[in-house]
């Protein structure tokens, strides 16, 4: 869903899915809309990089069911990525150990598909959030998630983790 404070703009919908694998997880994000009207980071060498969320980016938050610690993945259409562990809500942030992340992104004027394969130790069952940040050409941003807590968009809130994933 699009956060209530955001205008629809050039994006009509974002859908996402994730499945746990023996190695970690695989995810797919689909953006439907007028892609030339949004900011996409240029293709880059796949590598860990901070601050990807400052422009168009897709995110996965993975929290063991009943736990307070969680992992955040930022997946950029550029092919770059980030992974962070937190002890609790926005506390104890540090780089998360990841064996590998592979991102494939395809786009045309009407949409974009990002597929990610993540090899990392991910506990299950887990509460999972699938989020997107979309930057428009004018610099404004849209925030998409499975659910939002009341108030401003807050992807770190447990209220966003509306999906239960098991192997």
C-alpha cells in the first residue's frame, strides 16, 4: 500500500513477494507505472553500499517471530545492496553478515522488476516487511509497504512486518 501522505504520481502499484530458501531468501518487487518519471540510480558494480534508501530502493525487514532483533536489506536497482542488523527498534545498527546478494533488474517505460537472491543466515519463522521508496523526478518520494503504523512512514516499525515466512 502507498502511505496515506503520498501522492500517487507516476507509480500505479508496487507488488512484492518473498520466499525463504535453504540459503536465505528470494524476493521479487514489481513497480507498475511511468518509469521515465522516476529517479533510478544508474547501474553500478554490485557491492555493499550505505544510504541506498535516499533514492528509489526496495527493502526487506526480517525479524524472528517473537524476537526483537531484526535484519534490514536495501536492494537498489543499480545492483548495489546493504544489509544491517539491529538489536531492537533502530538500536544497535551494524553491518549484517551476508554470504552473497545477487540483484537482477529489468525495466521498460511501463514498469520495473527487481529480483534478489540473498544468501544469509535468516531465522524462521519470521515476520517480514517488503517496502519500497520511489523518488520522483521532482525529488519527492513515495513510500510503499505491506502495512504502516499510524503517523509518518516508518519502515523500522514492527507494524510493517505483516508477512509470516517459514521454510
